C-alpha cells in the first residue's frame, strides 16, 4: 500500500516508494476519510511505526514531559478548587 497526502496540488508519498514501481506506471488512488477504520494490516503497520518512534525517544525528555504534565494537572485542579470555593 502506498500512502500519500496532497501537498500544493501534488501527491506526496508518506513513505519511500516500492522499488518495483517505475516512471510512468499507472497507480490507483483511494481517498480515505480522517475518521476511517484501519484494516488489521494497516493497524499493524501503524503500531509498528509507533513502536519504532517510541524506541527513539529520550527517557530524560519523557520524564521531563511527564513532570510538566503532572505540574499542569495540579495547577488546574488547584484553580478549579478555588473557583468552586473548595479548600
């Protein structure tokens, strides 16, 4: 399956094209909705790509992000308590 997006009126592949394709070869394009349901094969590919990206993440950056999210949650809870007149 070849995935692509439309950019400035042209189809732009999201992944490298298969070596079996050649210049001038006709392809068929299926238009998908953003709310589409993935097939099992598409879901496997999506999960594989997500796992590859996760493996590249920096644990220190992940910890800093989680700490910031925790701080923001606590700040928002405190703000909501004050708005509701709670201690």
